[in-house]
C-alpha cells in the first residue's frame, strides 16, 4: 500500500509536468484573444489539480518525501493539524523500504487515532526526524481519545483482527537495526520515539 501511494503521487506529478507546456499554450491563446475570464477559470482548475500533488515536505530523501507528502496530505484532509520537521539527507544507512515501513505505519496509526476524535477537538500530529550523534531520530506524537493497553512492555492496539500489526512491523525494523523504541500513552496524547544507529 505504501509503495502504491508513493507511485500514485509521483505519477501524478510526472503527468502534470508533462502537460505543463500544453497548459501554457492554452493560457496564451486565451490571453491573445482577450478572454480573461477563461484564463481565470483555467488557472483555478490548475490550482485545484495542483493542490492534490504539491510537495510540501522535503527531507533530502526522495522516498521519505513521497511517503510524507502522500500520508500527510490525507491527514490534512481529515482536519488534523500537522507539524512536520524532517531533514535526514539523501543516503541514511537505514534502507528506504525500512524507513517507509516505520514512517508509513506511524502516520497511519496516528491518523486513525485522530479520526476517532470529534472534529471540534484539537486533532494534531507532530513529526520530527533528524540525524544526530550517528543516530536517526524519529519522534511522532498525536492526539488521541483512547488509552492503548500495555501488556508485557508491549502496546496492544484496540483494533480487531490485525491487533497492532503496524506496531509489530515497526518493532521488527527497529530490532533489525539494533535500535531503540519508546512508546508513551498519556491522557490525550500518544507518542513514539525511535533511534536507529547510522
């Protein structure tokens, strides 16, 4: 699913770039004929089209940029207040697929948790990624109305069926890199901190 979302975003971006000159020619033709209202309408259409594919978050890593822009555009449509600071560079030692597993699942879980809150509540998602002291540091904090159960030092999701499958996937990647993970669930807030050696 993560790969499909990334591919969809980039295919739409490539398609828009491909059509860019055609859009300009159409606008120039309307201007040459003095059709200002047609130009205005067409620019509004283009703006609406671009809103769905804008690259708002840049980290220095193409795969991470794609996953953040794809996931966070969905979160914004859910009326979730986003704060994202991320800068990791082009070639961290952590593989792109592993990075996408961690970030994709963290954001999916956070958005799902925020969805369960009333629209008039403070629904927020904060993401912070950086490299410091030979470590990749990831922190994701979101609002929540639920207390996630903790059993044997593991957080258990309230979901039926998969039972925290995303959390387990994250744990496996952290274990693969001999990293560190800490989850905290306080009233109204759920947070995850991850450190992976570089």
